[in-house]
């Protein structure tokens, strides 16, 4: 879920150690991302080219494109969605769905904001760069379909049913807007608190307007 900006939520003990080949891939992806963020900080997003990224990451431009089809994907693509779904599947089966999603998202936000050094830059690019924001919206449908499957598993509903699809896309869209809101307001507010407010709206509807 690209709007959450947190590629890691498991501790090393929670998952098997990847093989050498996979570790090399992860290292290359991280090098490309780090190079991109460093260059963007220095000279801006539009001025940063794939050739510059490749040179800084010490890989070829073709390698960059092999891992990330577009420059926007470097900013947005992470390994977070499968981790999020696995976290949901690990929650107690008897737990209310709304409690499950709140617990998982609160943990994801905590790790993403505290341990992901580029989270604020990444979300700022979502606001400031139309191409990044457009690509983010395209990716929402993929995340939404994945979420439909796990919602179906947890609730016993048809993953392709209208209600499940409507809820999944409402959740994904709401999280995207929460992320944009956080960035548009200078990251001043507590992101976990914003997520809680968002989930309250999805669960209970709009609160009464304050006088």
C-alpha cells in the first residue's frame, strides 16, 4: 500500500532469511531508492534523471528500469502490501474486522514514520509531483483487489462482491487522502492520530459538525 510509505513491518525474527540472490536484489532496490531520494533532495524531482540515479547507485540505467519501470515507481513501489496482508491474516480470527485493520495500520504507521527516513519526502512528492500522484492512483486498484481477497477471507464474504469491493477501495482511497493531507499540512500532525480519525469516519460516518 504505497500510501503508507512503510516497506518493513516485520522484525527479522518474524520471517525467514532470504537467499543470497534475493538479498542482492533487495540491496540493489534499496541502493536505487536511496540514490533517487538523495538526488531529489539536492536538485528536485524533475531535474533528477534515470542516468543520474544509475550512476549514483552504481548500476546501469537498464538495471534501474528492470527494477522500476518508471521514475515514479522508484518513489512509490515497495514491498509493503504483502506484509500488510500477512499481518491481517495473523490477527485473531474472532477479532472484529474494524479492530484488526486499526491495529495493523497503527503498527504500520508507527514503523513507517519512525523507521523510514524518507517517508516525509516521499509523501511530499505525492503532493507536489503530478506524475507521482497519478501513478499512485493507478496503483490503488491493485492494492484494493489484494485487500478484497483478505477481507473475504476474514469476513466470509465474496471477495468479488460489491460490498467488499466498495469497502476495500474506500479504505485505500481514504488512506491515500490521509497521507496527502498529512503532507499538505507540513507533516505537523501526528500521523497515527490522523489514521485513527480516518478509520472513525469509515466506521461511524461523518461526526457532527462542531458549532
